C-alpha cells in the first residue's frame, strides 16, 4: 500500500483539493473533504497493490524493487488480491456519499487504475496513462460539488497532466537502466538527454495554465504572491538537478509535494 511512503498520496491529493476549492468558490464542504481525503488514500493504496501484483516478475529483477512484498515472497498473490478488493470496496462505499455523475466518473478511473501497470509493456511513455489516472480526482471534485463538468475541469486536468509527466519523468530516472534491459516503457528513456528540458517544460506549462485559470476566478492579491513563490521554488528545484546524478532527479521528484501544496494554498487563500 506504500502507507510508509505517503508522497504518492499527497501528489494525488493536492490537485484534488485544489479542484474542490475552485469548484466550491473557496469553500469545501466538510463531508466532501473527508470523503476525498479517505478516497485518495484508499485508491492510491489500491493502485500500488495492483501495480505490485502485475509487476512482481519485473520487480524481482530490479534492485530498487526486489524487496517489495510480492517480489520478495513476503506476501502471497491471494493476500495481495484480497487487499486490493478490500481497498476498492471501501472506496466504492465512499462513493455512496456522492452523486451519480461522480459514480460514473469513478468507474472509468478505477478501470484505468487497473490498466495502468500494463501500459509500460506496450507504450514507450506510460506516463501518459499515469497523467490521466492521477488527474481523476479533478473531475470527481467538480462533479461532487457542482454535479457538472465546466471547462475549468479540463484546463485543470491538462495542467495536472503536464505536471505529472514532469515529476514522473524525474522519478523514472532511477529505473532507466533497468527498464532499458527489461524493454519497459519509460519517458526518461524516450527523452534521453533531454530529461531536464522535459521536466522544466511540463512543470512550467502546469503553472502557466493554473495562473490563467486563476485569472478567470474571483481571485485576490494573495494568489499572485503565492504563485510567484511557487514559480521561484520550481526554478530553484530544477536548477539544482545534476544531469549526471540520477538521485538529484529523485530529490526533485520529492520536492513536487511542496509545489502541489503551494498550488493548493494559492487558490485557497486567493479565493477566501
């Protein structure tokens, strides 16, 4: 479930909370906050479990993943699938607090969560599917709040997609050599030699789209202040990446938690 590594949950949560704030014009109903926080945790956990189940043969051949529960034999396939079904069931129960449109959207994204681990077998850049999957909380937030999907949903999703593609390319640097040997899709392989440019471009497009979206909202001065801070932090974080040092890319990946937090604060404080 990666419960000991919450960054994946947080990277999924910040865009979702940002969408809730925008959809609610600065307010999030308490029950929606609880449902989406719990749902984010359970669905990210379910995604990790099914990913490890489908990738266990790959994980056994990669030094970074060889000690994962299924790859190491500490957990059986039956136990893993039972846990996955439990997590999906809990997530489904949470949907009972939302409307029918939210239910339909959730079904689509549950299917994508299950299919995502297979994408690396057939795609050169599986981050494309991840970008869609990890943006699922955005339309859900709007549908749950407004029972509608206005144009701002798709701007947010496009911005989030670019951001995910950026930080997951940085994350993929750690597995680039192993993925090449196993013939697995990896954007860090596809853009070899241009990784830093791709990372910067995706992050910059994300911020620009969010900035223009903010201009169309009933926004105050604080939004611009925090957005400027976010832009400076992004430039600093990318600037310290050492292209010959894969670990520096992983450090940048972890810093995206703060970028997501600053984006959320920008809209939250900008709309109050």
